[in-house]
C-alpha cells in the first residue's frame, strides 16, 4: 500500500462560459475561459495534517472538488487513496469524511444519536461496530451531555463538534475540513482543534483543512500550502513560516526612570506604546543578540518581551507577493 494519501500531478481545471457583450453579443456570445487551477502538483502522506489556504478565488474549493470526485480535471492526474476520484467516486466516498463549516450533514429535527446511526447505515458500518464507534466518538468529542437533543437545539460549537464526529463514524482514512471553526467562540475553537489533533495522532487520520482562521492552521496543521491564482506559491512546514519568510521580531521594553523622548538603537526607532518602547527588529540585518546589547547600553530595562511576527501577518505578506 502506498504511503501517499493524495497525489496531484500537473493538474489544471479550466471553466469555459459564454460572455454576452451588448446586443450583438446576445446572439453571438463569446466564449471565455477561466483557469481556476493551473499545473498544480503535490503529494500528501498518510497521517499528515495539511492546511490548504489562500484568498477567495485562489482555487481551493475547485481543488477539493477534484479530490472528492465532484469535478473532473481538465488535464493532469489525481489520485486519492489509490482511487481516481471521478471514476471511482463511490468507492472513494466510503474512505473519506467531509465537514463544511456552513453546511450541516446532521438531521436538523432529530437527536444526534439518530444522525449518527443514519450515517453508519449509509456507510454500511455493521451494527455492532457502529455502536462501539458511536460510543467512542461521543466520549472523544464530549457529546454526552447533549447526545439526545435535537440538532436544532445545539449551540454552534456543540454542532460543529458533532459534525466532525459524524464525519468519522465510518473511520475514514482522510477527513476534508472546510472552515470547521467558522463562527465559533475561542473556547469552542480550542476544544474542536484539540479533538481533531487527537483523532490524527490516535487513529492516523489524514487531515486536509482549508480555513481563513490562522489559529486553525497554527494549532492543527504541521504543513501549510498556500495557493493563489490557481497555483501553489508556498509549500512548507507551518513552524518554518515564521523563521523563513519574515525576519522581524517585536521587542517590547519597560524602561526604568525617565525614557528619552526618542529612542533609537542601530538605526531602529522605538515607538512609545502604553508606557513601553516597542521595536520592530529585522534580525537578518541586525542580529537580535547585538540589538539587545545595544539597547541595554542605552537604558535600564525593567521588563522585556520578544515576540515572533504573527503568522497572520506572514500569510498576508505571502498573499501580497503572489499577486
């Protein structure tokens, strides 16, 4: 069995539509072609946690639809778990799970248990196995307090945990998550992220996630692919993004005594903010150790913090460069 869960080789998807221009165009419409995905190649290993992100219109949804067998690529090769998605869609469906943040797959007026049992029947899970699996997921996702409530009475956070649990009833090899934490509060987001990580570690489930929430990417995914204009512009370990693509550190200090009216160290101006001086240091130009030594030479420091550039800023920078 191959260790690759997903393989794309030189995959493109073009959409052709009729464009009417004025009165004459109504009778003789012109054809326009849009390249949603252009010559994309990548592989995802079994058990990987991957973020597939990009601005709206970048080609994310089109790629996922090709992976799940909804769309046929214009050219190139797509394999998911050894299947050709469009040709073997039924077989593939039994091996993958999907969760769409704004589309529920639960039965609105029925208790969660009924939705789970219905999903088990759809995926042809034997009754005895289904009951064991459902009991495990109820415990794993913390659904016990509301398992007998109709879905319509659940909070958004409760429902999203139940959505992910429902997608795992048949123990899929891959789960596709599309904006799974959209609209959730901080506590609910953290709970869902931790559970997804647990499922990945304990069961080896491959996680393929799209999200605009940087917290999802940072906390869940070990690898990040950024797509823009239908092409992969970055494929790297999530932890390496901060190290490799923006070299800035934010140094914040509280200074003993009266601070100077303008504080500058190695040509870097400090900005006064809430009783502290804040410096944005490009460590590729001024080593952090050297900067701190220069700062200590100028003022008496009462407190100091050093922060990495937020991942959100890095991703925004990469989006901007790819335009």
